């Protein structure tokens, strides 16, 4: 039921995540990083994933790509279950899916030249002809707005954060993937450079026919690029819906809180102070029932007793809340 | 804005020697701040915000060369002996950095750090300093403050650490708090909480504050005045309401336009500012923004516009073709 709820995608889903669970053992305890997340992404769609630090966004992204094997659940990519794939089969599949990280500078090997960094996926994929590799590297660097003649021989520290992110994007695109997980690709960047990179991602998406899972904690950034948005809190999905609709009429109290927290560049709008003080509880011992209840202004007895399931609140919009706002 | 000037920065220049040559990080900056007022300093990474705040605090790198004047609370900071400066910094002039670990000591408990700061500047015995520490932690929204005293910084989340750094900064009731990108490393919800916390404490203590950020959205509802910096210089300066009502400097306008807006439809291309700021070791002859400015004309490339006042003396900008005048001329 939940599956059907979250799909609501037009067209065939390229990616289906089904009841995914990821746990990290720490000592005797268990970190419940992702606890039963289901979602679908249609071919050509961008799904934004938002939530506070530590809520499990990166874990979910990495588990989708099998960089971290999930504890339970399935990940279907183009009909193939990645969670049961190993060895060569998985390696082949990995060419079709890529990852872009938050910290562009740290994700580039400081001792390797840009040309080699961008060519690396080709080497791993077994493209043996150096001329062919050189040509592909030049093409993809030009595509992301860098001049290959100037950049290939240089080292990462010679580039700014924004340029390093362009290089990371080039590296992710070089195998012509179908699907990219963008894990906070602009969080470390300045406002002006952020806009350049967001525009670049949009352009590349059109040009390479990509499907994106776009992770961020900034709702305005997510809205700028996403067709639909999924909101996550402490390992679970709170709400999923078409971007415009979700922002105009959030159903989950946590979504409303996130929207309120966005700084608005208008001095007439005094920031509200209604944002509840406090931070998310520990994922080692998440609250019973609704995980948001310790910070939720609407919480009641039912919220601590019963886990809310995702339910339709409007066409295409689903919220996991006993007392939704709409 | 007020006769009661707490801080005045006059013609401050910070030069840093680098292997590529001299780097002018701050270029003839003038600012004043009244007691209890809040100033926002906005600009992109590398524009000199941190060096400016370090110049005010007299905490520049050793090799840096500073000229100009910084007057704070009646004292000329550039002439103050080191010992007096140190006292001033803990006491009436406090700072919160982007990364709270810059100001927290990783091997000391939160309690030790708070109590030491309090005892260094105020004459408090152990019991009183402990009591005060608990009050401060509670005031900055830390749950179970008594228990936190025994914890180390690494045992707290980023947001909690920033709260502790704020508690330490506030501990001696400073007259001026400089917050250098206090929330850039934090999540939006935590960011809003920390900014609210700073605003509340600022009002309560009638403390002056400088908020440094790269996000115009952060200063909009929270400051009395804004100074926009570009390539080491202040390029526009105005009361906050006036600035948002009528931006004159093309750079300020571009900075605002580049922010993703919640009221825009998804997939609307963002009006990004193309290119990057100039290499600070290779200063441009004309307006530093000229290579990225869509209104630039020949004069912009050869002559540097001075920061001048428009119709009201409070609103200054450094541009030959400020936004409204250009439109009025029908160019
Ligand atoms: N290797 C690991 N071992 C143990 N716990 C981990 C590990 N990686 C992540 N966690 C924990 O799992 C939870 C989810 O982490 P994750 O990195 O997925 O969050 P996130 O939403 O991406 O956060 P951020 O916005 O800070 O990047 C957190 O509580 C985190 O501390
Ligand atoms: N310790 C240093 N030595 C040399 N140059 C520095 C040093 N710190 C900062 N800079 C340079 O000074 C300029 C201003 O830096 P900074 O004040 O940190 O900018 P912001 O805080 O606005 O990001 C930049 O060009 C930066 O690279
Ligand atoms: S289920 Fe209850 S606690 Fe959870 S968000 Fe809804 S009202 Fe709040
Ligand atoms: S002086 Fe010229 S280049 Fe500089 S901001 Fe004004 S119009 Fe643009
Ligand atoms: Mg993450
Ligand atoms: Mg800085």
C-alpha cells in the first residue's frame, strides 16, 4: 500500500526503493539510520530529498547505489534488484548510476591531475584506448564549462570549490550514466556559485537525459531543481509530493517547520520564532510511534503509540501524520 | 545612525604577503556601529569578511599588515598594549566563528571552558561561576545544562557546539559580538534557531552585533544596517530596509537574484552571477565587479568608483551606473 502511495510518478519508474532499512552497529548499540523507506523515481524525473543533518539522507543515497549494503529491503533499478547483485553484474550496473558528493574539494584526490581524475571511471570500466579516453575527458570537461586545455594538467588545490564541483560533475557524467545521486552538491558553495552549479546540473540533466535523486537540507535549493520532493526525519519519510504543491500546502508539521526556517530575503518579513528549540533525538533510540513527536506542536497520545503510515492527503501528495495540516 | 558610536572602522587596509605577491584582503573600509545596533556584512567567499572582523578584533595572521584606525568604546585598538587587548576581547568584545571548534578547546570539558572564561574576566568564585555557567547554557537552549558541564565538545552535535560557543562569547556581557558566518555550517532549522538566539540575547543585553554571512536572506529581517563587500571593499552600505527596497549596486542586486526563491516554479533557471571574483593578488584598475557586471561600460574598466552617498547620506554605493539612474536614463 505504501509503495503505491509513494509512486504516483508519471511513466515507468527507473528506480524503486522498497521498505529499505539501513542500520549501523556501534558497539553494542544500533544506529537506525534508515527505517523502512519506500519511494519511486520516474525516468527523467528529479526527486528532491530534504531533512536535517543526520536524518539518513546520505545513508539512503549510498544504500541505493549499494555503496552501503542495506540491512533489509529492495532497490530495483530498471527492473533489476541491486541488493542481490554481486561482482561483475553489480559493477556493470554501477556504470549506469553515479554519485556526486557534498564536499567537492575533499572528494578529489589531491595528488592526481584533473585529467586523470575525470578519466578514472573510464579506466575502471575498461576503456583501454588512451586517445579515446582523452577525447571523452575533453568532451565532458567542455560540457561542464571548463576549458580542457587549461585544466587537465592541474591539481585540485588550484581550483575553487565551484570549479571542483564542476570537475566532480564531469567525472560523474563521463560514463554516460542514467541516474545520479547528488548528495548536497551545493551545500558547501557560496550563493553566487551555487546558482551556477544548480543551473549546470539542470542543463546536464536535459543534455544527458538524466534521472536525479537530489539531496539537500535547503528547501529553496531543492525546490529549484525538483519535480517532486520527499521530506525525511530521523530515518523515515514524512511527506512526499509535487514540489509546488508541497511548498504551497505542506501536510506534515515537520515540512511546515522546515519551510518556516528558510531565511527570506525580505526585511518586512520578520523571522518567526516559532521554530521549536531542540534537535532531533538520537537515532540509536528513536522515539516510539511518530519519530517527530518530541518536537511536534500537534503531538498527542496516539502519536507516541502508533507509527503513522504515509497516506494520501491530496492528489500525488502523501504524509505520514496522524493529524496532518491539510 | 546614532550619536552613541561604539565602533568605528576608519580606512582599514589589510595586506597579506603571499607567494603570488601582495594580497589586499581589506581595502579602505569605513564602518560605524552604534551601541545596541546590528550590522550585517555580506559578500562571497574570499571577499575579506573574515579578515575585516579579525582586523577589528586585532586577531590577524602575524604576517598581515594593518593600517587605518579601529576605535572601540573610546579606545584606539591599534595602539592598545597586548595585555589590555586580551582583556578587552574576552570581556567587551566577543566573537563567534563559523566553525565552533575554532573557539572551543577539544580537550577541556564545556564546564571548564565556561568557568575559566568567567573567572578570568569577572571575579567569581567556583560556586558562582558554576551557577552562572548553568544559567548561560540554559539561556542558549541547551537541555540538561548541569550534565553538559562535564561533556567534551566532540560529544555534542554541530548545533549544540555553536550554542556553547555563543554561551562562552556572551558570558562576560560583551558590548559587541562579532558572529562570523555563525550558521553557515549548520542545517536550516538549527540555523534559524541560532539566529533567533543571537537576536534575542542581543536585544536582552542591548549588545551591538556584526553578523557576517554570504546569504542576504540571513540579514534581511535581523539587522539595522547592511554593508555589502566585494573584493575587499564595501561596495554598498545602507539601512537594511532601504537596501532591500532599492538596491543601487548591480552586485547587490545580482547577489539577491542568485538566491533560489521559494515562490519560483521548479526548473526556473537561476540568474547566476557568471565567473568569479578577481584574483586578490591582481587587483583590477577599474571596478572590481566589471568583468561580471552586465551593466559595465568602458569607464568601469579604467576607473574605480568611490563609495559615495546617494540622496540620503545613509545609503552609499560604489558604482558609476547605479540601478535606478540607469533605468531613468533609459539606457
Ligand atoms: N558509518 C557509520 N557508522 C555509524 N553511524 C553512522 C555511520 N554513518 C552514518 N551514521 C549515522 O547514521 C545517521 C544518518 O547519517 P547520514 O550521514 O545518512 O545523515 P544525513 O542525513 O546525510 O546527514 P547530513 O545532512 O549531515 O549529511 C546519523 O545518525 C549518523 O551519525
Ligand atoms: N592567512 C592568510 N594568508 C594569506 N591570505 C589569506 C589568509 N587568510 C585569508 N586570506 C585571503 O584573504 C582574502 C580574504 O579572505 P577572508 O577574509 O577569509 O574572506 P571571507 O571571510 O570573506 O571569505 C582571500 O583572498 C583569502 O584567500
Ligand atoms: S503523527 Fe503526531 S507527532 Fe507525528 S507529526 Fe503528526 S501530529 Fe506530529
Ligand atoms: S561601476 Fe560599472 S562595472 Fe562596477 S558595478 Fe557599477 S556598472 Fe557595474
Ligand atoms: Mg549527508
Ligand atoms: Mg570567512
